[in-house]
């Protein structure tokens, strides 16, 4: 993945616990283009790399804007950014990648909860720019938690966005019903937020008759920690026949990387899908939060950064 140096051109408190960082090229050159829903990886320390969704309008080339939520974790990358990354600081970042793209739809329903509003905001700007039909919903705990307020109040978004200050985990069922009541086949849902919110929202969408291919999700964190015991297994590479042993304390991705096999990766927590590989044989034990249930049932995809094997061997299309 290509890395570049970015400079913090401004830092602004956006809401309780949220700062917005504007990142630019140090010499003022245009930045690589991005699409709505894209993220960049920031290399916060030599060992901490975190993904941040770009929340500015995708036609902008002079800056990337990210929203960073201060987390409770002392070692968390976002905590470090909050405490140390001041204006004019330099930081290494990747070129943008998009694992949460908009798809053509007659109408799009954009839903963000908490800091999950960041990719949703970029999507809203893109759909507004192209005059496409959409509506947006932003779930927050309280008024103090509304980030990027001025953008929601701008004419292009104000009439299309609703801000729901009725919590994130305990969403009001009437609100859910009104958003999800019409699962029209050419309407797509784009949802980003914390795991608890996603579970409630997407479960309600499925109950209301939304098919999974029209529910597009971006997760920021794994929905649950694996509780199963790790068992060792083998990987077989289809192209060479090479057989690699994955010990109980290793991930398949680590083993592939050590063997010199180039597998893209980013979150290394099973949420971004960057390391997705094609499974040709064996049965995976899926521990990721990326693959849909339909993809799991097909048995043709494997997320090597966190998933393991039910069978003694997995054959990968590598
Ligand atoms: S690196 Fe993100 S899912 Fe594997």
C-alpha cells in the first residue's frame, strides 16, 4: 500500500469527544482522489495503524477530513491522536481505499450512529452533488454529541437529514419503523456505527423485509471477541501446492506474510475486508465481521487476519 506524508492543517473540537482533523499535502499539492465511503490508514506509531473514514465531499482534492472519537482505551490509536496530533504535525497515511462504496440505487437511505456518521456524511455530499435521491439519519446520544453540525444545517443536507437524539443502543422502535417501513427493491441502506447499533438496526431491517444485498454496512470494531479455542490447521496454496502450518497462536495472515505471500491487509481485526481471499477447499471457521451470511454459506471466501479452519486444511486461491 502506498504511503504518503500528510500535514494537519486544522484541528477542531466537533462534538463531545470528537475532533475533526483536516489533512493536506505538506506542499499544498492535490491529494489522491477518493470516493464516498473511502478511508485512509493512519500510521499513528510504528505498531499502531488505524482506519479513518474520509468525511469531506469526495470531489475535494485539497484535503482529507476525518473525525476522531476519543476512546476509553489508554493505548488506543484515537486516544494518541487526540492527545498528540496538533496543527502542523506530520503523519504517514495510506492512499484512500473504499470498502464501503455507494451502489446505484433509485433511493439511498444513509444511516450513521455516533462516529459512524463520517463515511455517511461523505456519501450524502456525493449524492447531493449528483442530484440523486437520498435521505439521511444520524443517531446520537444527545445534542452535545452532534458532530459536523454546520454541514447538516447547510441547504443541501438540511431538508434530507434527520438527527435522532434518542440514543444509539436503545433506538426508538417507532423511529426504526418509519425508516425501514418501505423495503422497496431499488432502495439501498448504507449503515455505519458501533456494533450494538448495527446489530439492532440491521436485525430490524431484516425483520422488515430488507434483503441482505441491499444492506451495506461498515463496522468500526469487531462485534464480539472470539471465544472459541484456537486449533492449528494447514493452508494449501493452490498455485504452488505449498503447505503452510498455522499454529494456535498465529493468524493465517501472519503465516502467509511470513512465507512471503503478499496479501493486502488493513484492520487485522476482521472488519475491513482488505485481506479477503478466495477459498477453494476446506471449511472455514468464520470469526470476522465482514462477510455476509450469504457469503459464509457459499463457503468461497476466507478472512485470514482472524478466521480459522473447521477442517484440517484450507485451500486458498493464492
Ligand atoms: S485486514 Fe481487515 S478484515 Fe482482514
